[in-house]
């Protein structure tokens, strides 16, 4: 094991964004080139991540064989065998070096990669929600609902961006309004508590919808998160529409809490797979109203910008930016980088 703080990895570099449902890979041939067109796989289609890399990357004659890998995974990076939170894959860097031939493997948290993206993406890669305040070079927060709920901070000091990974998606969420008190008894809990990820994620949206139906003694008519989104956006299903509005409200509340925790004057950025799909709902007043409703600091919250990340492969873009110029980012690699 090596401590290679901000040390460049050898090119070509395989960069990978490994989520609970989808895994996306790309090759960065050198620091001056663009990343290759990404390779997309469903995690359920392969028993291991190694199988997916061999099949989709190594067996593709059009792709350069990578010497090192930078992988962003949906779960905490702890030890030599790294479990993903929402799928059965286990990342084993030593095995990748020994059997796949990598010289080095660096493993980051997936929302650490999203934070790297937030530091490097341009205005064309994001859509502003609410007041037209600039995204200054100051502390930022990124959170995003998808299969799970990822959260990360991004500190800025001495011309360097410092990603702060964590498991903020598992904080408690509590009721605030009379309607919340009607709905919350019907929500799915984990050992008696409502975790943010259980209501602000794909399955969370479905949980809210089912709770709304239960509170109104209505039989649910849809069973997939995408159907709740579709019927909520088109207004054809009253329970789905309310579920989507509540989802956005709860997302706004948590985003505001995180903005206060980090004093994120540089903005809060919504990533993940769901936010871009519900952009019309996020542009309605509910999100910013919930975000700003933080008395006694409402005036402060009004000055903090919020954005939806619209870049289709933001995590890969963030990893590529780090691979090109690692010295621009304060990433401590001890315990997370393995070398031959």
C-alpha cells in the first residue's frame, strides 16, 4: 500500500463510475486527450466488476489497454475488499493488480467523484434553480438521488478543491407539517427511523407515493418509481403528483440543511440520476421554498445558489479532471490507492 497524495497515475487510465444499478467506464489515454466514449453496463449483468472490465474494456480492440484505474464506487471505501451499498459487486484492488495487470488502482466514493465534477464543470453543464446567484469558488455541496442518495462536500482553499465524502444520505428526516404527520407513519423505516435515502431516492419516491395512498385509503395504481415520476409530472395521478411535490420538498429541506452545515456559499448542486428527470418540478417554488425556510437564516439561504447538474456523465468528467491534474485537488490517497 502506498500513500500517493496527489501523485499522478500512469496513463492510459481507466475511469469508472460504479453505481448500484449502472456502471460506466471510459479510457483517458493521456493528460491532453479527451476521454473515450463511455462504456455502459448494468451491474446485474455481471457477477463481478472484474468480469465487466474484461468483457467491455479489455476485450474491446478499439480501446487502449489501461495501466491504472480510478474507480468511484457507491459506498464507503474501507479496506482491501470494498462493498457497494446497493449491489453485490465487491471491488478488490489487489486482485485487479494481480490478475488484470493494473499498475495502480485508486478507489474513491462515487459522490467524491461528483464533487470533483462540481469543481470542474462549466455553466453549460448545469441548470440554475431559483435566484440567479453566481457559483463562486467557495465551499460547495453536491447531493443526488438515484438508486441511493449520495452526499459530499467540496471545500476550496489555497487554490485547491478538497472533496469531503461521507454517508450523509443516511441522516434522519423528520415531519414538519400537518400533512407530513399524516404521511410519515406510513413510510418505510430502518430500525424505527426515517432515513433520508428511504424517501429521497428512486425507491424513496415510491415509498412516499405508497404512504400518500395509505394516508388517503387509496389503492396504489403504479409500482415503479419511473411511473410515479411520469404520472406525477403529467398530473394524471393525484397521489403521484403529491408524492413528487413532497419528494422535491424533502430534497429541498435536506439541501438547505447541508448548505448550512458546510456554509456552502459556492452553491448546492443536485446530481444523481433523478434530478435532471424532474427538472420541471424542481423549478416550481416548492424546492427553493423548502431550501430557504431555515429561520433565523432565511436571508442567508436566499444568497446561496442551487443547480441541477445536467452533464450526462458528470462523475466520469470529475474523475478525468482529477486524472489530468491531480495536484489541483486535495485528495488523500492513503488507504485508497494500491500499486504494484
